[in-house]
C-alpha cells in the first residue's frame, strides 16, 4: 500500500493585501499518491498582524488531463 505525499511548494509568493496594506506569503502544492494528484492545497501566511495565522484551502477531487 503506497502512502500519500505532500509536495512542498518551490516558491513563496509575497503579496500585499489591498485592504490592510500588510505583507502576506502564499504557497501551494499537491497531495499525491503513486504520482497522481488527489488534492491541491493553498496556504496563506499572515505574520505581520498582531496574531499570526494561516489560511488553508484543500481541494480534493478527480482531475482530467
């Protein structure tokens, strides 16, 4: 039985919020099993405000090539 693997994002996207003008960082990647993607994740890191937090979205489902 093969395990799922988490692909770490090779890039960190540096963004600036248009509402609060604070810096944010975003990464994304895939969750795979046997080299087939089963999910994609997006993470937004906010460390410049009073309470650091992470927004995480995971989309799971079949994809067609």
